[in-house]
């Protein structure tokens, strides 16, 4: 994980994931040090300022354009199935790194909010660790945009 953390300098948080993380830190803040910029997507940002956190209300594509234009390293989307779905549908996710942990939990938070979509992926690499965890790295195929599946409604706002 230390190599991964050295490769990023920005984290995008969904509001619910951010609030859960705050609960773990008893409100002392979240993030991974001052070198990491944190953006939290929320329709209702708090009135008080939080150090090292910018609350985002702008549309996904406008924000992504602004962020991609700024110098920096890789960006980590830290939870938020709705946020991941919106970024994916806007064509703003370049790759997925998924860790498969060999434990069935029966329930949990989905990786991506359910919508009818097909997302072509290309396996870039895989690695098996001694503890049985498998890391899968997929590139979102050219075009990068989730394609609505047959019968899906079109024209819905996805921000």
C-alpha cells in the first residue's frame, strides 16, 4: 500500500464515505497527510470549513476537466458507489484497481451504484498475494464511457 499512496496526491470522496471516515477519526479529519488533496462531493456541504478538504457541488465533467488540467499525480476515488457511477458514466475513470479478499460477507456496499450499463474493461495486470488477496487492474476501454444497455432510459442527469 505504501507504493500506492506514493503514486497519488488526490482523493475523491463520496459524502457518505467521508462521513463514515470522520466517525472513525472522531471528527479529527480524514485524508493521508498534507500532501494529499481531498475533494468531497456533496449537494449540501457543511457551513464550517474543514482543513485540507474542498467540498464539490459542480457537475462531474466540469470538475474533472478542472482537475485533469492541474498538475499532479494519480487520483483515487475513495468510496461512494454513486460517485463512482457518475464518474464512470461521464467517461472520467481511466482504470479500476480491485482487490478481491477471500472472504464472503453476504452483504456490503456496492462498488458502483446499480444502473443498466455495460463498461468494457481490459485486464492490465493481476497479482496474487500470499494471504490469498488478488489485485486486478483493469483499464476502461477506449471511449471510456459506460454504454447504456438495451432498454435503459437515456437522458437522465448523472451528477
